[in-house]
């Protein structure tokens, strides 16, 4: 490894850590002031508050690594450009391809770190933070088993949901158990499917079994469509279900097979498998390439802040485009694989274009 390569890598890593700490501090500060009222109102102790935010750290870091990497590359090469180091290198016959190599090596390292965090730390910490929010803040006793089944314990009631689709806000194979003061089963409702419409749950193909207190027999009623007020919001279900982020690549792949074997639509999990588990880590390499293309531009020499703002705008543009394509995949408009990888292909092409014009 040449001295020039070591120098560029060292500077990129140094500015990456500075930007990471800055962005992380801003993110946590905003998140803290948004949620502190909830913790205070429920008299949550300092230990659980600290645990909640610590468990959120890996998820936040995964989200901001690409933008921090892009900005660190822009700052490093932008400063080299400002002090005529880029011109000196070019006058010595060192082209863009040589300058970009150490940057891409850092990008590859970022990809590996991002993948490891997503595979190891995030699946361990997200359930802990979600459990604190659901059980201690929302005061809901929810349990998931075997990655799909959801059990909700209420006041003299138990709700069981076999599968929840967070994108469509639909629940499948629902059983509602209501108990009287003697804890005898007073009513049981079974529904094939439920959807959240206008703030209420609409159940389809419903069967009610109601206890007659006089003779102790159950009366059965069938409904094609029934609207019910359930103490249950889609946001609560989204938090309690085992999401893609909480599973490793193999677990998610296995889960998709289980969902499809039981006859449910696993499109959203396929999109997450291709997007969040495979395509997203590679964005570090792409952002490193795009950042290098921006950093060596001549106009960055006189306006480094403009280059930084340019880099921030690019990251926001990427996340908007990535979220848009993922939504198209969730909705079945385009297949899961193209939905996940299209943003990477577009921005990779842009990065190559910037490199070729230097």
C-alpha cells in the first residue's frame, strides 16, 4: 500500500468518524426530546431510558453510515482539491482511477460493517427497544411466537392473530376471546381477515359464539362483514411483529418460505430480503464512488460547503428513490428484485459517469 493510499484512507476515516459522531448526536438529541415526555408520563426509570436509546444505536448507525461515508469522501477530496493536492497529483500523472482506489477500499469496509451490523447487532437490539416501547410506554402485553403468531392480553380478553401484513394493514385468521367476571369464556369471535379502515377494524367472514348465561349454551352468528372496535392499532402491530431487521439473512429466507407455505403473501419480506439485506449494504461503495466524483470537481475547490450540501442532497435523493422503489415492490407494481436494486444501479451509473468526466 503506497503512502498516498494510506494518506487518503486515513483522512477519509478521520472525517467519517467526525461526521458520524456529529450526525449521531443530532439524531439522538432530536429522538430524545421527541420521546422523553412519554417516558416521564409513565415514570420509566433512567436505566430503561438508557437501554432504549442504546438498543436504537445500531439501527441508527446502519441508517447513517452511507451518508457519513459520502460526506467524509467529499470533505477529504474537497480539501485536497482546495489546497491544490489534486492538481499536483494529476501533474505527476496520477489520474482519478488511482485516487478513487483507496476511497473504494473504505467503501468496501463500510459495506462489510453495515452487513455485519444488520446481521448481528440489529436483530438483537431492535426487539429490546420495541418491547420497552410496547410494554412500558403503551402498556400493552403483546407476545409473538414462531415469528408470525401475535397474542394480545387485554382487560378480560385475549386476541390471537396468525399473520399481519404491515404494508396493507391487514390481519389474518383472527380469534377474539372475551371473558366474564368469573373468567369463563363469554364470547369468541373468529374471522378470516381484518383490515384497518377509517380508524376501525373491518372483519370479513366472521363467526361469533356468545354464551347464554341462562342455559350455558353458546349461540352462533355468522357475518360476511363486521366492523369492530379493537384496542389495537396498526402501529402497535408493526412494532410487535418480528420484522425483517430483526432477522438474519437466513432467518428471513426461511421465514419467507414458511409464510408462502401457509398461503400468505410474502412480497414485502422478499423486497426486504433483496433490498435491506443485500442491496442496501452495497450503497456504501456507490456513495464512496459518487463522493469521489464530486470531491475532485474543479468548482469544489472554491466552494467546499457547496460540495457538502451537494452530498447531503444526493443522499436524501437516494433515500427518497430507494423508498419509492421499495414501496413499488411492496405494492407488487414491480418485482421484488428490480425494486431493491434499481436505485443502486441508477446511482452506480451516475458515479461511473462522474468518474469518467474527471
